[in-house]
C-alpha cells in the first residue's frame, strides 16, 4: 500500500477531518477533470458499441489513473499485460475444467493462492495478482454460462473491457497529465507553504509526520532528490525542538522556510536569518539545514532532466520462502474467496459475485489495514449505491440518449474523483463510490429500471467485507502494531547506525526517515483494530523515537558534528542497536545510565549530546 499520513487527533471532529481531506489543492481539479473525461468517453464507447461489462470499463479508469504520466503508463502496461495473461490462462483452464467442478474449484483455490503469494513476494506481483483475479472471476461465473461458446465470448470481451479504458486514460494523460517531476515539485511547494503557515500560527505539533508522508514517495519522482532528502532532514530536526516552539524561534524558522520557498519558485531569494549568538543546538542545525536547502533549490533554477537513478530491485523479496506470513496471507485470502463463493452458490444468488471482487481488493497484510479498507469500502458502496438508486428512480426515466447518460456519469465521477484524490485515509472510499454507482447505473445498454442488481452488488460487497474481517481476525491475525514494532525497530537501528558510522550519514538519515514514515502509517492503521487483538508490550513511544531521531540528526549534522564526543555517540549507538533488537523481539529494553545535568557553560555540541542522551532515556522509559 502506497503511505498513510498521521491521522487526525482523536478529539478532532469528523467534519474537520473531511474538510482537511477534501480541501482544494493545486492540481486536484485537473486530475479530476482527466478522470471525468476518460470515464465519460469510455461510457460513450461502451454504450455505442454495446461492449459488455460497461461498469467495469468505467471503473478501470479509476484504477489506471495516477498522479503523473509515468505512473499512469506503468499501470496501463501492467493492466494490459495482466488481462492478456488472464484471458490466455482462463481459456486454457476452461479446456479441462469448464464442466467439472472437481477440477475447477481446486484450480480456483490454487490460482488465488499463487496470485496472493506472488503479490507479496514477487517483483511483478501486481501483474500476477491481476491475472489471477481475472482467472478466478471467470471460473466463478462458469455456472452462469449457458454453453462453452458464451463463456469463450465473455472471456475474449474481457480484453476489450480492460484495454479500451486503459488506452483512453493513457491518451488523455499523455495530452494533459503532468510529468512526475512537476508532481514532485508541487508536493514540495505544498509542504513548504504549509510549514511556513504552521510556524506562523504555532500549530506545527503533530503535522511533521504528515509532511514526511507526502515527501518520502516524491524523492523517486523529483529532478532533485537531494533537495527532498534535505527537506526531510530538516523536518526531523524540527522534532528536536521543545513543544511548543518559542515564538521568537518560530519567526526565525518561518523566515528560513520563506527563503526556501522563494528559491524553489524562482522569486527573489530571502537571505536566511543568521542564528543568534547563544542559539540552541537544534536552532544551529535547523538554520544550517534550511540554508543548505535554499542553496540546493537555487542551484536548480535551470531546467534539468528528471531523476533517472533506479534502485536495484530483486526478483523476489529476501524472505519470500522463510517468512510464514506470506503463505499465511495467501491461504487466508484463498479461504475467504472459497467461503464467499460457496455461500452465493448454495444460496443460488449469482448477483453476489461482487463479494469475490471485494475479497481480492480488500485483502491486506494486517487486521488494521483490512478494517480500514473495509470501512472505506462499505461507506463508499453505500454512498455510491444510494446515488445510483436515486438516479434510477428519479433521473433515468427522463433520459432519451447516450449524451444525457454521459453528463450524469461525468457529474458523479467529479464527486467520486474528488474523494479518490484525497490521502490514503479517505481515497479508497471515492473509488468505491464510483464502483457502486457504475454497477447500479450501467446494467444494460438502456436506462436501468431495476434496483435488484444494485441491491445484489451492495450485498455482495458487505458479504465479502464481513468474511474477510472474520477470517483475518481469527486465522493467523497480523496486527498493524506488530508492523509498527518492526518499523520502530528499523528506525532505532538506523539511528544507531547514524551515531556509529558518520561516513554513511546520508544513507542512514534516509533510512531513518523512511522507517519513521512506515511507523507513522502503521500507528494510524492500528487505531482501526479496536482492541480486536491482544495488547502489545514493551513498545517504545513513536513520538519519543521521532524526538530521538531529531536529537541524533542535530548531533551528527553540521555545524556541530566536528565538535561532538564521538565516544559518547558510539555508546548511545550501541545501546540503540540493542534496543532495536529488543523492540523487534518484544522484550524489555536494556537499561541505560542517566545523563548528568548539563552545565550552562557547555558548548552547543556538548549540549546536543546531552539532549540526545535525555531523549534516549525517554524512549527507554516509554517501553517499560
């Protein structure tokens, strides 16, 4: 799963959360316009040429559309390759299993298992996942086919159902979509503008994790990844400040951020504010970090080629065969698929086919992730189903041509697209609004008049969600807090490496930032588990680890690094290494000697080490 930003605090009203997620931002309107245009054109093509499964054609636009041209192109290629493989395997499997349930049902189960296992362990997992989904779905509708010829025709039509909307979406994005570097620059501008406003108003608490979640995935898209890494370093350094930050220091930091924003926007540069004579260690480090960031932006005023450095990717994840969680996840999903198939087959209720679709696309690693997606899917399905039902009853009886249907489709897609372009806390609900609406509205090639199909689709979604939640909660449950523990251990390990290996500071800082972003994500997801799983013990407080990371970045960065006590840093790094191991094993953290009280005559470097020791003590105590 792409990254989940830090959640809105518990005391924040739900309407405030929606206002934050649905607020306008640069580029959002154009992204929604591209989705609406592609959906409208796709629906017009489906209705004009009477292509079956028009609802799925329209929904493919939502699955294919990404923020930038490159992302959309990758999804288009993956989708086209997956549907081609899926059609070939479906036709091949039909030659031996079409009329024999004794072969077809084990084949469905095996295909589901392999698709889900490869999705977690294989570099081309998304392609094999989609191909497996197509094969399983086609095998599940065999009982509804009057003859083998009808099954073959429907399977061949599937290729058109996927490729046509993919081609339309790709063409529109090539003509009007932004480049990946433009999306990255827009994200950086948003973070800097929000940071400046937050510093001016004093409302920075709790938002640093949100900004890091925005920036981490942008590094691979940017023309200037070092600038994004410097900004991430600066955000970590801000964790080391007291809460709240003193007003005078907020004003100074705001001036620094304004200078960075001016350099990025190619405006008159604002000279960075010099540190005060008796600045604190975090003030010295933040001043240097933002000054370097401003200079980095200033060096990139001329257009540069997009960043092309690629990380080395392995064909399989390192623990593909050794980690039982992979095959357990695949087996749980397979069991859920076979349960929902058995239920709607025994009930002779073929309209519940959407339960299989639900299980495939809701299946995630932890209970928290599954319940989060369940909540969004059910909410979106109810809203989309309600809109479709009202349209069938009050609007469609007055329609006489395809143009009117396209106008209605475009209006609803604008709403669903606005929701789907939110952060991952809400975006999936928008996709479900669109799917439920398309399922209810695009039933045939004439205006829909029957609410039965809509009812069946929504009930299928509910059935799939209920079965998924039960299976994933009872059988080998994976907690989001377990993943939070792993990410916290990775963060502690990276901080330890930063203190022990100054020569690899840049790489260790980047690893720390990425680990903290993952930890923020899983902490948010853990809220959805609602005490469904046993409580965890000996887990350090994440906010304490973030403050510890800030203190470590201060002590090991310019301008203090040359003057700090390397032996003291090595001692703390050794303790953090042992603490990371204890955190990963869910055992008690090792004890650490308390730091002596800092004297007023200490240098900034000595004070930085002392504060690092204090933050380490806080982390140690938080896990007791």
